[in-house]
C-alpha cells in the first residue's frame, strides 16, 4: 500500500502522522516525545512510529528543545577514529538514537589516549548524556562532576562515576583462543600485547596468563599499528632461543603485523606458526591466510549502550551488561609443528 503524501508535497507534520496512524495528534506527541508509557499501548506506539518513518516525518527539534530544555544529543567518546570497531559502535548507537529523536556526536580523545576535552563551550549545556567506549574514567574529567549521565562501554566496572556499565566478555574471548590453540597441540606462546594502557587489554592479558599457566608464554608489547607490530614480532620471532609456535595478539591489526613478520622471516602460517587476532575486523578476512580471531558484537554494543543511556535519561534502571563474544577459527591457526 502506498503511503499517503502530505498535501502539496510539503514537509510532513505531526497532524499527517496522526492521520496515517489513525490516532489523535496528542497521541503522536506522546509517542514521539517518549512520554507514552502508561498512557498508550505498545502496539499503538509502534503504529505511530511506523507512520512517522513511512512519511519521513522529523519533529521540529528546535521548538521541542525550547519546551523541554534539552538538546536530544548524546556524545560518543572513543580513543581514536582509525579503528573500525568504533565505527560499528557508533552505527549501533546512532540507529537507536535516531529512533528516539536523538543525535549522536562522535568525538575522539586527543592522540587516542585522553584526556578527552569538552568539545563544546559547556558540554552540560550542549548535551543530554555521554557514551564512552574503551576509555578510562579518569580520561573523562571534562564530563565528570556534572549532571550529565555517563555510560561506560568496555571499561572497568569497578570505577565510580558512571550511570551504567556495559562490557564485552573479552576474558572469555581469550579463553576461547587458548582452548583452541591448546587443542591444536601448542605449548609455546608469544603474546603480542597492545602498548596502549586500557582496561580491556589488561583483562585480555590476565585471562591469557591464567589460561596458559604452566606453558611457555612470553609477552612483547607493540604500538597499535601494523608497522609497529611487524617490527616487534620480527625481533621476537627472529631472536635467539626456541621460537614460539603460536602468537596470540590483542587485536587483528597487531595480527596482520605478525603475518608480515612471518613472511619476512620465511615462516609459513599456520604450518610453522599459528597467529590469532581479536575483534574480527574486516581485514581479518582480507588477508591470506584469513585470521583466526574473536568476534565482538560491536554494533549491538553500541545499540545496547545507547539504550542504557536513554533508560538513565528516563529515570529507569540500567543494570550492568556483559555481551558474549565468539571464536572464529580460520586459516591462520593450525596444528603445532612437530618438534
């Protein structure tokens, strides 16, 4: 069925939405203003939202904000814009925000590590809330101590100052990696760890060390880029002493650097050396052999984070959440070479 067009091809109004949905204009205002709970059924609210979407209706936010005293804008703070993971987090958060008449401003912290500066003259005046992904709480001083609700993603749940915490089960991800490699017969490991100070990398390192207790495990740190990882891995794998049979990396980007180092040293992957990544970025399937890695549900992470922020803004509880991860076994891991 074709959606009725507003008369004269003008911008659709709330009256048009009410006509298409078969409800009153007051009901449209309640639903699109997120004040319908307890007053309008979920079915009717869904009908109104569907009608608004079909018509391409966008509320006059400027007028609404003058009435409500709110900007309907959230800030998503990330360590850097160069990592695909954060783009997916933003996509998920922005989709939920758009369904509720909110916008999301994406803001990287300086140099990828913080502290994040207030991007506006006064964040409290320009924002309704803050989402922070993979940031230390102390790096968010510009937003703490204000009335702005802060939702932390991929961060230490014991740190105070956040209205809600959401995490990925990265410890379980590392356990899945080690179980996979141990089952393939590996007993000598190199951990190529990110040199970026971060709670999530600390958790990965602790889980790896615990799972590989009693085996040979050496840790080398690298900057979070392909060139740095290639150089660090070349030194570690080409040095004196027994060479590890498996390299466990904190990130897919680091794993690609190890692949390059292996080729430089004439090592076959996975016949001579198994390599695993973490995150399941697009490049994990673009290299040869494709990377064994841990898939993180980044878009769902962003969606759930935005839902938590909206719940906090509505005065509703936002309990801590930990999302599951999955091992994706590909061609970069194989049986340990015979000694």
